[in-house]
C-alpha cells in the first residue's frame, strides 16, 4: 500500500497561505488602494499642473513694458534650475493623473501619456540647458493641454 506523504515545506506553505487569507480585509470593505487623490481635479490643475507648465511656457515669453521688450528665456543657472524643477514636477504629476479615481476614460490615458512624454522631454532639455528643445516642447505642451481641455470641456 502506498501512503501519502506531505512534506513539511508544503504543510508550512499551506498554513501560511491560510493565515494570509484569513487576515486579509473582507471583500465587502474592498481592497485599500495604494494611491489616493487628496484634492479635486480643479485644485490639482490650479496648484500643481498649471504652475509647473507655466514655468516651461515662459521660456517662449516676452514682456513689453515702458522700458522695452524683455525676453523671458533663461539667463542664469537659477533660471535653468527653475525650469528643471517645473519640468520634473510636471513629469511626475502625470503619474497622479493616472490615479484610478481620476482616470475618466481611454482618451484620458492618451492625453496623460502625451503630457508625460512632453514633460519628460522638457526635463531632459532643461537639464542640458537646451533652449531650442525647451521652446519646441513648450509649444507641444500648449497643444496637448488645449486639446485635452477642449475634449473634456475644461475651458
């Protein structure tokens, strides 16, 4: 007669698995999501996305006043550092746009990926002090943001 043998390792694995299942939160409570939005979308746009994008958009800017025309392109290391920070913030903020409670539909994912790619380009160009590339990306960001806002009626 053949007697079944259960290895001590298998017995331990079954015991650990049973304990893990019994200590898991109940289905009715739902799983705790690791990422939670802390502010509504309007606040997120006003206080995170727009300020970061504005730093990048400014590189193409010019101010006209009674003393003449003033180019807003970066002129110092501090100016470049501000652009690096804005671009890094914008690139990382695109991850927060993908928190499940914020994702509206497939187009949302499309626009967020485009924004992420452009922000990453801006970050890399700012690190290299590449004004021409930053200017190009600034225009791309403008188009991406405008298209998304039109699509979702956020204007």
